[in-house]
C-alpha cells in the first residue's frame, strides 16, 4: 500500500472495469446467451458519484436501469495474477450501481457498436463508502438488494455469479494491468428495471452496508 488513502479510492483510482452478464438469471431476463468467458467493459473515473449527490439520467436516454453490484477495490496492482493469489490484491469492497441507459445499449447492440454511451456517462457508477476487506470474509456468498421507492426490485447472492472474484481478477489482469485504486464491478443479479426522475433508490449488502441515492434528469 502507498500513502494514498484507499478508503477514498474513487478520488484517485484510474479505472472501473465492469463484468457483464455474470449472473445467469440476469442474462436470461435480458434474453442474452450465457457467456463462456467474462464480458468486460469500462467506465471512466468521472462515472463515480457518492451519497449526497444525485444520479443523473442522461439527456439522450428515456430508459435508465439500475444494476446493483459488489465492487472489488484493488489494493495491490499486478499483471497476470494467479487465481490462488488473487485475493491478496484486494483491499476491500464497495456496494455499487451500474446505471445503464438500456435503450441506448439495445441500440448499440443492434448496430454492433460499443456500449460506451449506455454505460460510461457521468454518475453511471454510484458507490457506497469503502468496505474494509475483513468486513466481508466471504465475498462469494453475500446478499445484494435494491429498492426503488421502498419496493424491492433486486435481491440476489454473489454465490450465483458465473465467474468468481479470484477468476475475474486473474482473467482481467492477463489483459489489463490492475492498479491500486481500481474498481471491478462483478455483475448484477436479476431484477433490473427502469428508474424515473425523483425516484429514491436504496441498496444494501445484507448485514454490512446500505446506501441511498435520488434520481434527477440531466438536461442538455
């Protein structure tokens, strides 16, 4: 670890690496085939938003979806990290939302285009405060949930992930060098749905943390 404050990783971490379709039921609800290897995409650090600031619906989208995820905060960088050593590179976790402009994503997919406009806009990565590693002794078996206006929309367990956290760290680091302060979003369970301006979102990791965000609209 360096002198940088890992508990405020979002202020200086350089990248957010996201894993798509890592829960079978979520892939099925969007009528996607199950992946045989991880599907990766990126968000820039400008996607981060913390509690107290709103999630902004992009001006070009009319169908913004929530996706609650466990985020893995990298504490020690590396390339070609083995699965057996992968957890040594983890500093802790964060509860995260992968906000997705679903209408734009579907349009991009139909045209064979990247998902950047759907996934990488400002405020597309709401996060909780940093969760020290010792508070989640088994990240492969924690329950994630999300409510919209007090109605439960998502409730799933990381045990349902297709690709485990050690596998993801190893796989990603073979392709993209991981650095201290990087965040890996590990995928979302089923139940994603649209949010509207003025909606209130509450999400949690059972027995660990909760967070709250409001939704506003970004005007052009």
